């Protein structure tokens, strides 16, 4: 995918990754090959603090919501045993079998996630244009759903943890909402300073969290070992047979136990497949199962405990310490989601899916530590609104899950395409992923019932994001077509260069969308200043569908003659374009650019709607607004501000 010279890619390209938080772990996984066992352990520890925060804090609300949804319709024991059986087999089928065992086999140069999976499926042979277009749309829908989910996850996590304050004393109930808001707003305020230092504690804290919830669950099971028989899937089947509608409704709450499963696949490129698989099977899954079954035992011992099942496991002396640990764990889970939104925003901007935004690196050593001010503001406002609208984790549980299940369905379909077309599984892929798809569709269908209960909010966010992305993608396509139609071939300009009256000393760098066309900024410079510099660099940036580009492929220089140079700079979608650094790397190719004396020319288009806009009036105005609020290309490319000249023109779209 190429850029248009102002930091945006051609429309219609498929993004190639999703939720990412610690890019430095990707590098560490490559550099630790000398001590593979130690490296695997350290990466597994790092994954605990990043990958498993969301799914690891689900016991705070998942079983409680599942049991409550069936209470009053079936006997208490049937409700508890049936919900436990459903949760256990959801963890086994959805997380362990589908994601850990199967989908994690599908990697895009080591990277995972729904967008990486879409790019991989897009490269499958014998796919028609419509199929490829459908895959591209699925990728964008997946990205939009993830952002919608990213707003609700911090809210439900922190609220559910702090609601433990009111379990011991109702006097604390009025404090839950303001403290939750303070914690969440504080979390967003600290994003600008980075999380490098405290991030190192995330893994050990999550280890402590999993140990605690596992021990609490184990102790409760000792008092009621019969609860372990809920592993038998017949309890889930019995629930569907005795009360099919209640069981179907309960699926909308059961899915809360597997929220965050997409992170296992999405963060594969940063921690590696094996560390994530080991962490899930050895460290995460056992304490989750123990805690869920322990909660079930506590509810059967005291049915009134259903509304606070998680905290019912703790003895009185450990209650408030557990609230504190749960709050810290949910902050870690929220941080992982926020970092993931930042990373996916960076990728979307790089790949031309969203307008340019300011992206700050908050760590000098860890490339994954980034901060996107605009997206941080949007997330903060969205999360605060969610807390104020829903006010409790029970209300949020009734709205949570529809975005998650949407991404799950998309991942299953795309993985099926990869398995059938690239792995050679043929009809077996249809059978396996078809069965998994039916499970996902059951969860999705149940969650559609939540739309009127609050599920409209994440859907509304996802729809808004989708409309913005599609408007930007289509608008960029139309915009670039207008520019290209009005430009001339570079060969024609070089041919006429000798006839030009004046060549002035120095070097000029022009950003260009294509190597074979003259950028508009160069034509406007000729028109207004009537000069050409002695050396002219036509610089073209290309973002490839890989996370990183090797140094050997970073820069390519072509001598075009008569003082003209064509420079192509390649970046991966995890990398931040830095034009001055790239020009310094052009020295071995015979092009020496003194950044302090060179002049950088960039185009600045003033957009106006055409008489009959191709996108329609409102979408054209939306695109113009997005373009006007996009980050300056000079800042996006890290150009020296005192060496930049912007040349404007008016374009109707």
C-alpha cells in the first residue's frame, strides 16, 4: 500500500493486524533465541499482564450474570450447574480449541488478530473480486467492533471490582460510582506519560491475581466437591431441554467468560504462539475453572450470594484486600485494552483507514509504548458516558458481548477460508470451522437480545467508526483520483528540465503519491516561483502488509537524470514513518541530503464539494471535515518545521 504524499494510504487496502500492546516483546522474542526456555518463561510472564487481563477478570461478573439470567425460571441447582457447564465448555471450545489450538496457527508473518487474518485470507488463491471485497469489509467491521468493545471493557471491569466495597457494608454503595470514575479518568490521564515503569509489574501482579482466585475457588470446592460434576456437558444440555429460552438468554452472559479471547491471537506476534499457549493452559485456565466452580459452590451453599458470587469466596478478613487486588487487576485489563486501541489506531492511520493523528512514543526503549491523544480523549469520554449511563456492572453485563461475538464470528469465517485454501484442509475445514461458527452464531444470536438493554451503545460506536472509516477510505480514493488526473508523467518534466530558465542551488524534497507522476507541490512551485532546484528528490512512502521492514529494504534510490532522484521508502504497519531518518539511510546509494539545508515541499489541498459529489452531500462534508482535522503531514513525517514549505491548491470532490 502506498501513501498519497501526505501520510495516507490508498483506499481499499486491508489492514493486517488488530489489538496490540507491547511491540517490544516481539523484538525480545527474536533476540532471546540463545536461551529459549528462559525466554519462553519471560514472554509467558509478560503475556499474563497484557494478553489475559480481560479474560482473567471475567470471574468478577460472568457467572453471576449467567446464574441471575436463569434464576426464577429453573431450580437454583439446575441454574448453577447448567451455567457452570456452559462456561466450562465455552472456555474449552471457544478459547482452547478454536483460538489456542486452531486459529493461532494462522499468522501473518508471525502476527495475529482479525485484521491480520483478513490479510492472510485475502491472499488465498482462487478468490473472486467479490470474495476479496467481502474480506476487506469484514476486516473493517472487525476493527470497528473492537473499538466499540474497547470502550465498554474498562467500565465493566473497574465497576465490577469496586462494587465489592458495598458487599461488606451498604454504606460504601454511594461511593462505588465516583471512585470508579476517578480510577478510570486517572487511568486515561496517565496515558500521556507512558506505562513503561508500572508495566513491568503487570505480569507479576496478574500471577498473584490468578493464584488468589484459584486458591479461593479451590477452598470453596473442598466444601462442596459435587460441584465438579458440572464439567459433564449433560448439565448444559439439561438446561436447554428443561428451559430452552432461559438457556438461550443465558448464553448472552456465558460469553462474558470468554471476552478477551481475541487478545490471545492478536498479541501472538509480540509474545509468540508457544508462550501464550503455555500461559493459557498452565497459568490461566486452571485458576479460572477453579474460581468459577468455587463460585458455583458458594451460590449453592447460600443462594443469596448469587449477586456477589466472586466476593462470597473470600473470608471477611480478606475481603477488602481482595477488592484492592481486583481493582488493580481490572486497571491492568483496562490498560491492555487502551494500549490495544492505540496500536490499532496507529495501524489504521498507517494503512490509510483513518485520518492522520498525532502518535507519541512514550518510551525510548519500547516501541510499543505509544500514546494517541485524540483517541485517548474519545475513549475517555466514551467510558465516562458508559459509566454514567449504566451505573452498575449488572446493567453493563446486559449490554456487553455483542461486539465481542461479532469479532468471533468474523475470525471463524476468515480462519475457515485460510484453512480450506492455504492449509489444504478442504471439506474438513468446512466441517470444523462450520461447527465452531455455529457456536459463535449461537452466542451472537443470544447477544442480539441485549441491544434494547444497552447493547445499542457499543453497536452505535462501531457503526460510527465504520462509517468514518469507509467515508475516509472512499474519500481518499476519489481525492487521489482527482490529483492523479491533473498530474503529468515524471518523464515529461525531466525532458523539459533543460528548457527551464533557472536552476537554483540546493536540494528540494517533494512528497509524491506515485514515482511515475509529478507531485502537485512541484508543479505549483514551478508555477509560482519559476525555479527548479539543482537536486530534486521525489520521495514516495509505501506501507507494506508486514509489521516491520528490514533495514536492507528500507530505502531504494533511483537516479532519474538531470538532478532528479526517485526515493522509495518502505515501512511496516507497526513502524512510524520518519522521513529525515530515511533520507540519512540513502547515503550509501549516492544521495546525500543535509536535513538542515534541504527544503521540504508538501501539498496542502483545500477541499470543496463538487456540484454533484460522488459520495453524496453529507459524506462529502464528513470527509472534508476529517481531512481538515487530520494531523499536518509535516508532523506526521517528522519533518523539520523550519524547512517545510506548504503549497496549496483547491480540489473539488
